[in-house]
């Protein structure tokens, strides 16, 4: 039920919903001063959400920083890779289709090749409400195997459908382990929620961020003043994470 509700409410994370909401309110208002006020609120929100500099700054503050390989001083038994990065219902099904976040996998492969992690747990099933697809963990595992990671060093968990279940299922796999020998690998914007879920189930893993949405800070006119659709997408990512983390706290998952 929680999974279904979270998917249904995800439409609330679209910034344009609020822009058009105020525009529709302005169109229906009979009083001129309210019509004008709602119109300018909509315009202001649109300018805010489409500003690349502001969106990038907020996302940078939220993303968990990358870890240089040279700064990693220990070897981990497990690298835990979270899914959510493939189009697992696209045909033909004879290949893996990534949409964003492929470096969750490529960085995990690099960590393995460098000897920083000895084995990999890939956690995540289909994660869809109305449609079916291939378990993402299987897809990510196939890419890692093609890249030379032995199948014997990969554990696949294909039942979980959200971050809370990722953590709970991995805890079942690891049993009494406390997570100190684990490295959690997920997107930088998702790391705070993921880490909170894993800590909640008793896995105090170290973290390794991948899949960054931000760019270096620039003060050029195109970044400061030209509206960009990418900025709106960043806000939607942020709203989704903030809503998700709030819901997880309320449900006792984080």
C-alpha cells in the first residue's frame, strides 16, 4: 500500500503543477487584484524553477559529495548497488537500456576492479505499479558480468520495490552483520534517503555517491538568466526526494 501511495502522489513533485495551478486560479478569479496576484505568483515560480543557477546550487547542497578513490583506505567485503536506472520494459529485451545513473554500475565495476570491494549485492526488482518489466537487479548484473565481474561474486536481490525494501532485503542477506564491511553505492541525490534506510535496519555502511546531476558553479549569463527545462527537472528530483524522505520518516523507515 505504501509503495502504491508513493507512486500515486509522485505527481505532486512536478514544479509545473504549481505554476499552472496559480495560472488556472488567476483565470478563474473574478477580483482583479487576486487575478493579478496569482498571475505574478505563477510567473515568479516559473522563473524560479527554470533558473539553472538556483536549481544547481540547491541540488549541489543536497547531493552527497563524491569520494576520491585515493581517499578510500579500506577494503569492503560488499558493495551494495541500488537499482532504478534502467528502462526495463523497453523492447527488444536483448540488451540493457539505461536512462540516467549508469555510473551506479560502472563505478561499482571500477571499485571491484580496484579491489576496493570484493563482492557485489545488487538490490531492486521491477518497481512499477501498472506495468511489468524485467527485474532491474538482473539487468545490472548482466552488465557487470559483461564487464568481467565473476557471476560468483554477485548476489542478486530482485524482490524489493523501494529503498526501504532494498535495505530490509539486504539486511536479511547479511544477517547479523552491522554494515561496517559494506559500501553503499547509489545516486548522489538519493544517498541521504538510502543511507537513512540502511541505518534504520542496522546497516551502518560507508557511502559512495554516483550519478551527479549538478555541474560546476558558473556565473555566465546563460546560467544566471536563461530559463532551462533541465532546471525544472532538477527541482522535480529534489521534490521527489524530499517528499520521499518525509514519508519514510513518517512511516518509520528512515
